[in-house]
C-alpha cells in the first residue's frame, strides 16, 4: 500500500479520514487501467467516505443467513439440471440451460468428476428496498475480492469494526482455497484470461497477501501454464512449481480464445489439477431464478430446499421469466406476468406499455460477453418506447443462441451518505440508492460471510454499479447505542 497502517491518529476529522483512506489506495490503482481517479489530487476512482457503511444487526443477520439459502439453492439447481438431462426431471430444464452452448461446454458441465461441484464463491447483488432485501443476481465468478479486501483493511485501520474483520476477505478466500485443495501445502494458480484482464491487478494484490500468509499463489495467464504429462506447472524463480488448484478467472463463453485450454481440460479430466469455480455454465445462468419460480417445478424445490429456504428465496428473488418466444395456445398466458391486472400471451405485448408500467429489466441469462458487468442490462422505464420494443425483439430473436430473462425492477430505498469532494476540498452529502455485495466463501459445507461492499449511487441512477459518482465503502455493524 502507499501509506503505512501504523500509528493512526484517532481524532481525525471526516475530511482527514477520507484523505487517509484515499492515500492507502495500492500503487497502480489496484483495479484496472480503465479506472481513472475522480480528481487529479485523488488516488481513488470512486467517491471516498469517512466511515464504513453501517448496517443494523438485524440486516447483518439477514445477510449472513442468506448465504446458507443461496448455497442450498445452488446445490438444488445443480441437482435439477443433472436430473433433467438424465430424464428424471422435465427435459426442457436442461434444454433451456444448455441453449446456445457448444457441445464441448455442455459435456464439461456433465463430467462425473465435478457432478457434485458448486461454486465456492457466492456474491449476490442485494438491493435494500421498502419491500425488503432483493437479490437481483448471484455471481459465482465475481470481481472485487481484492477491492473489498483493501477497503476492509483501510477502514479497519481506523479502528472501525468491519463485517468479517479487517482481513476477513483474505481470511475467507484463503480458507476456501485450502479447504478445496485438500492438501497440506497447495500451490494455487489464479488464471486470468485476456477477457478478464482488467481484474488482474486486484488478483495480484490478493495473491501477494496470500503468499505473505504462506499459501503459495501465482497469478498468470493461461498461456503461461507449463504442461507436463503428470500435471500443470507454474513458472517460478526456483523452477516450475506443480499446480494443485486453479482459481479460474475466465468466462466459459471465452474458452475458444483461451490458450492451452485443451491442456488445462486434459489435466482436469485426469484429476491432475482441481479447478474452481467448476467448469459448469449452468451455475452461471441468471435464468435459475426463473426456474425456481416455475410452477411446474415447485414440488422439486420444496422437497430439496424445505419450506424455510423456499420462503426466503421467494421474498428475495425478483419475479423472473425466461423469454422463450415459443407461441402459446389461445387459452394460455405467461404465468405470473401481469400489469395492473392485465395478463400477457406474447412478450411483444410488453412493448406497448407506458413508461411507468414497464418497471422491468431485460438481460442475457449467461454465456455471453454481454452477461457480466451490467453490459447487457436494459431497464424498461429508463428508455424510449422504440428502444424498449427493439430490446424485446432482440431478446426473442437471440433465444436459441443467447436466452434472455425478464425481471421486475425494484427501486432501491435511499439513504444519506457523506463523501469528500476533491474539487471543493470539503465534505459533501447526498441521498443515494445502495447496492450491497456480500462475499461468501464456502469452507467445507459452510458459506462464510467474509465481507460486504456497499456502493451508494446518486438517486437518478437506475443501474447501480461502481461508477465514479458512487461512494464505495466496506460494511460494518452499527455502533452500540449510547
């Protein structure tokens, strides 16, 4: 880091705390060359606040509990897919989830060796609303691990309590890797593709922290891997080191562009290396939320999840549908899709809705360069009627190659937030909408809540993400009442 964490004065003003946190931005920016400081005098590419984002105990308990429900959901979804393609559950489920994927990718996800594997990193996007906490997405290959870890360490050095602890993100990530590697002294390779290169600096930062703890970790491109008949090796100053575990930072839609991918897969099939997240695109499909809500699958979910988890997910997942263009018979309507009591038989009928009535989101389900980072998200009430109709048409025409989902949009509640304004050299304040991103690392069978990142965006922003106007903070508990 660019400043020491020792001998921190405890009587700093809010302005001084913000400047202190900004000065601790790791050299090089940590994240990506595309992110530039918000001001020539700043190191950060976001707005810096003086304190962590403080959450009430009941909210923290809710978020911690959510990790167990999300992990149970992944496990049940994995079983649903496996039983579908085997003919035990309806075949259309696997048909949806395999749609648009090459046979090679489908075959990867069906390997017996990884049949039971589910993601070991779970990071939902959770939006506090007046109706409750809504999880708009689940991400099993998220960026931001190093970002959130760095924020936790910085604010923790101010003697602020941080959810998971000031080193909680690194602790949890290390425990997850060691648990899955299941060997005394594993060598971990974080393999970052060109497509995901913007995240490489933060993973290098994470690897440095892991190496300091004695977990040998190297960040490398797939073309740096050395193949030998007994396994895969990483170059090092002392000679090639055999890799026990690959943490993949590459998307499955990009496999054809990844050098030495065939050699990586050969080693995985021979059990010469472990890979996480698993090479299963099913686990990265946003349509899983729609399948959870499908009336024909209610008995399956109830049997596998139990009433408590089903009720939790029903409250937490927004209403979601797979935008299947198959025509319906005259007597049928799209289940559960109504606007002011009006049912729909055809997705294109949504195109005639007035702006206030199209509080809806359309986005790719997965397996696409547009399915991550908010790239392919279209918000109905934030676009013209013509653009909305074109978005619907595109989603339907893309179904065979790239299925899309429709979700009901939930407007986030607003909260006051402070930050330092580098332009005026003073504190500023606004009411913003919040996206909470908890990070759970699965250790054994337990999802460990290791940190939460809060992104507070100006209230006019419909899509909440890490923009330069946003205040980005680690989360911590409310201070004890006096």
